[in-house]
């Protein structure tokens, strides 16, 4: 059928449906009625929803949809996925955007907003519900540069503005007291520029092996893993540093992570960034506090199901109650864990 004919037919059907609605008080499509809720029923819809904002990354998509599938029935909540812009914006959305109760974010975005936005109160308002994954900080440099301190006043790619790499490099280099000339560039472009000698180094966040990636994220991951020492590139370690340890977890890179750049049995010291479910710290008498508590209790009771083979493998590594540096745990979570232990 011609496209214009299909459009005309669609409009005609819509008109008939509208006439039916005006005459009978309900619109009939196929075999199902569309029920117009009462005011009381509409209010209940809002009372039973919890909004989760997250960035456009496949892993986060999967984690949110897993929670919808596993937790909605037991909690009686409708978990509403809300596509965010980037991790920093997700923090602001959690603070200010109506309908947002939770955010799936990299935890250092909270520190970024605290320092860049001069917002010292933020850690009293945002709490951690669960660490769901981690990403290792990778600094790839040309071999002329032996340590991160050699990157002072040198051109270093830090990802596009708002990205995880942008946030992490800003915080990490400030903690080290090193001031590179930062360049905003996506990871794939940064690799090409570094090979061409246009950059001294780049910052990359290495996802967990089973974290599904798509599009540019996957292209960048492939490009990083295919780098070879013969291209005059190597990895720089992140030395032990109190300011870094306040925000990140000490970690190591091994040949399992980047076999082309790290030999068997060798390792490179670094830090890792936690990705967390963050919650707004509503007061105990606020209705949204009760909604958040319903979600957290469902998560604590349902974590066993989420760890099953039916869901994203990263759930198997989740340990509820495991702290994340620089952010307090939700008191709702701690209470729910305590109650579950008492029941068992």
C-alpha cells in the first residue's frame, strides 16, 4: 500500500476511535478497552513509581531493565527508566529533577559536582544503595613519558565533556597535583592522535570483561585492546596517593586486562571507579522516602534472583553493604540488611 494511503487510513481510524470515545466513554482498539483511570487511581500510579536515571551505556540499560523484571512484582513499584545525558547531569537530575529517586552513575561524578560545582552539601544528600560494577583507570602514554608526573603541561586526552574519562581525569590529576593541557576527544579519536604523536597520553576507563558495550564504546574498547608496544605506547601507573584513595579503590592492571601491553605475570598499579545505584536522601517522614525504602527492601530480598544466570553477570559480583569511597551508604539499605539477617 502507498505510504500516503496508509497515512490517510491511519487518520481515518483515529477519527473513528475518537468518535467512539465521545459516544461510549471508552475507546476500543482490537479486543482491549483503554480504561481511563479515576483521579484516585491516577494518584496511585504516581505513588507506586520510582524513577531511575542512567546514561546511554548498554551495561546500565541492562542493569535497570533487570531490576524492572526482578523487583517490580515484590515491591509493588513500577520502576521507570529515565535516559540521562551523562554522569554529571544524572547527579544534578537526582538532586533537582522531579520524579527522580535513584541514579545509576559512576561514583566519582559526585566528587566532580562537589568540587567543580562548589557543592559541599552533596554528600549529605546523596547516598549509595549498592556498588554494581567497577572500571579501572588506564593511562596510556607515549614512551617519552615515564611517570604521570611527566605529563605536567603536556597534552592529555580526557574523553568528551561529561564522560566518565573526563570526570575521572579531572579528579585524578588534581589529586596528584599534575596539570596537563587537557584535550576533549572521544577515545577512538584520542588513540589515533596519540599514535600520530599529537598527544602525550590519554585516560581510558576499562570496563569489566562481561560488560556489554556497543557503538563507539565498543570501537574504543577494541582499539585499546589492540594497541601494541611497537607503536611507542605504554601504560603509566597511578602511584599510591591519599587524595586518590579518598575517592577511588586501589587496583592493578594485568595481562588479563590488556595482554598486548602487559606481559604475563606483570602488573601496573592503578585505581578503579565504582558504578553505584545512588539514592536521594529523603527525610524519614517524606513520602518518597517510603517509596525508596520499598525499592531497597525489594533489592535486598531479590539480590539472589538477580545473581542468577537470567540476568547481567555483573550482578553476581554485587555485595550489598560493600562501601564505596567518599560516599555514605544509605541508612535504608543498612537497616534492610540488618532486618534480613535477623529474619534468617
